[in-house]
């Protein structure tokens, strides 16, 4: 069913709003993937905060005009699914993880930080740990000296607790000086 002009304007406005707050866009061909698999991909994307949509390429080009994602226009050819995210890694990670299980999903291009990415670039971006993973690693590094100190103190205290308590020496009896 063809879209009327109002529907097209609404789609362009919606995608344009998503692009305005995005850091990364990844394009992938999805031809031949069963609907139930695409539904799982959409659910995974939603969980990661990724806007995932199948779009007509002309509408996607119009939405990208005047944004940092305009250089992707040359890559918008064929049946594509668009993955858009404010998180710099999430959109690449969602599609890359799905492509590992579904060989019919072919990542074609991406754009991050104003730079066009080829397939290898998108895969490299997907291997970067997420923000939460990086923060937990940083926290682990920051807590390492504190936990090491706690282990050392615990090791010092443990033997002292296990040893018998020293008995206080009884005071020596005072010997009264003899009257001699």
C-alpha cells in the first residue's frame, strides 16, 4: 500500500528526530530473513535503546539531509534496515550480534563521529565494550588498591586472632627487706 504525502512527511520527521539525537547509524541488508527473526532483532534493539526501522531509501535520504549522516546517502541502496542510536556502540553491537546468528543479515555501512564506516569498521565498533562495561572496569581498577589493602589487613589480623592470647606476667612478689 503506497504512502500518501502526509505519511511520508511524518516518517521523515520521525527519522529526522532520531538522527538529531544520534551518534551512530548502521545500515544492513535484511532480504530473506523470516519475520519472527526480525521481530527478535527489533526486541533486542529496543532493549538496547536502538531505533531500528525498515525505510524507503528516498525517505531516509531526505531525513539525513542537513545532518551529520548525509554522507551515508550513497550507501542507501537496496532493501535496508536502519539502526540508529544515541549510544555510539549500541547500534553496531545489536546488528553485529544478530548477524552472527543470521547469515542473511549483511551489514553494508555505518557512520560514527562523522566518519563513514565499512563492514570492518562497523565490526570493530561493535567489539568495543559498552559504556556500562567500561564504567565497571574503571570502578574495578579504582577499587583494586582498596581491596588489596583490605586483604593485607585481613591477613595480618587473622593470625593474631588464631594465636593464643599472651598471658600477663604475674607481678613478682615483693620481698620485704630483711631487718638485718
